[in-house]
């Protein structure tokens, strides 16, 4: 199904199940991906939302297979800032897979419009599962997908190894194998049992689940050697060609790898769930605090305090007062800017772009400045820094910062609209 939207020669628009009614509360959801298409996706989503007269949102997806540092991708950060300025709500959505995360987030919508990019997939990946669009089309039959084709391949996923092994972990694994060997010898002595190789699964599983893949591999090899020495005839002599030893080594290594994959995925899911729960609660408190204040200074102080608490960074909010940029609030108090930082602040205010540390404009500055802008224009500038000179925002905090900037921008827009309303009311009173 096409709707006349100019999406470019590489995009496709289709509806998995046509419906005549489009409830007005169904949003346009833009799914950001790592790469240069983020800006194009935001532009397409905004055009679509304007055409359909719907609200829209931008989603950053996190799964246990998320590439490290993906949320720090520069194009994604710029796209989030642009989306916030255009009035989009920003969400970070977590799940076991991208498809399951989107399905859960969009659950309950009759006919959402989903804007996303698709990338080339390896042959193994195509054989293993359906494409993202095919999975979503089955799960959400009323959705319309606006697909932007990308020539960039899907980046490699993070390592599935549960944890890195330390020398202490390897020593503990060796002790566990020795204890298991002692138990096996006692059982053979008192019960006459000979098929005791299964006992060595326990130290290998424990090591792969708790101590890392390297410790599990050491445990598997040590278990094989000890089983060869003490349980295969002739006793106390190694037989490297024994088929039983090779089978046992392969089985133990396979179990260790599989266990490591499972525990690594579970740990990633738990980490994502805990972090998202904490950030969601903190953002809810932040939004409530912003609604309780009704003046520029108090709003700036709330923004700076929450930025410091949630990101661990120094923060200032500057706005134009009597034709000159002034610091309206800061946390900790009495923050000062050097001439280079002041130049970066002026640049952010004038151009409406991120400047300063970690950006492409005046990167030598010690502060990083983000314009708080909406459809009314740039209303204020948020500055953040770390006392030790490091990048003030860690990779996993990029989406959180974008969400806070969006909320702070809307709070300043409310103040501007309230001031304009009061001014109009006073003008009418004076006229009468």
C-alpha cells in the first residue's frame, strides 16, 4: 500500500493487513538503527506524522545482542536530538529480540505506522529466522511498515561469553575438578561403578555459568585428562588416542559453551531490565518535579539537579536574559565557563546544534552544550561536564540524556507559552 509519501528510491511502504479505520491514538513509531540512516528515518517519520496528523515517537532498541557502544553512535545521538526538537517522544525499549521488544511496545495499537531500516543479512541468519519485518507483520497484522533499505550489513553482536575468567576463577575450577575426581574415585572404590564421567559435568557447568568460558574450557580439558589417567585402562597412564577421552572432551566443551551462552543472555536481560526500571522511575520523578515549578529559575535548577543525579555530571542551564546569555541555574552551584566554553555556548544557542566536548564543533571545550529547542525555537541551552575532563555522557546514557533534554525542552516551552499568555492578557486589559 502506498500513501503518496516521498520516501526515496530505496524505501518500501506496505501494510500487512489493510484496515479502513486508523484510530487517532495510534502513533508513528520510528525505529532507530546504528548507522547513517538515523537522520533519514527521523525525517521520514516526521513527514509521515504530519501527513497523517498523528503523534510520533522515536525508539532506541536494546537487546542482549546489542553491539557495545551502539547507543553512542554519533548519527543516533544527533537523530535523537533532532527528533526531540521536532516534537517526538523518545523511548528506549528492551527485549530478548528486536521483534519481541517492538511487539511488546506497540501492543494494543490497531494500526500503527512503523518506520525502520532493513540491512543485508548473512545466509545463516536468513535460514535461522525470518526477517524483522516478516516477524513484525505476523505479530501485528494491522501495522503499516515503511521500510528503508540500507546497504550496510548488520553489525556483529556482542560476545556471548558470560564473563571473563581471572586466575582466581581458573584456580577455583581446578579445585572443583579435583574434588569431583576424588568423589568419583571413592564411588568406584565403594560401589564398583565405572561409568562416572557424567560427574565431571558439574564443575564444567558451574565454571561456565559463574566463572567464564576460559575457566570452563580449563575444567573440561583437566577433567578429560584426569578421567583418562584414572579411569581408562591401563591405570595411571595417558592414552591420547582413546576415543572415550575425545568424546568426553567434546561433550564437556559443548555443554560449557551452551551454558555460557544461556547465562550470558540471561545476565544481559537482567541488566537491561534493572537499568530500564531504574531509569523509568527516575524519569517519572523528573517529569513530576518539572510540573511542580512555574518559573525559569526553578525549572533550570530542577534540570541541573536531576542531570547531576542521573548522569553524575556537572550541569548548567543558560538562557537569554535582556538580550544576553546568562546562567539561569547550575548544579553544583557557582559553575563558571572559560572563554572557549562561552564560545561553544554561544554557538549552541545561535545554531541550535550540539557543541563542545564530544562534538564536531569546538570539541576542545571542557563542556558539552545541548540546545533545548522545540517548534518555538531554541529556548535555552543545557551544558554538562565531568570534573576530570572525560566525556560527560557514557555510551549507555545517550538515550537517557536525549529523553531528559526532550522533557526539559517541553518544560521551557510551557514557560514560554505561559509568559506569552500572560503578556497577551495584560495587553488586552490595558487596551480596555
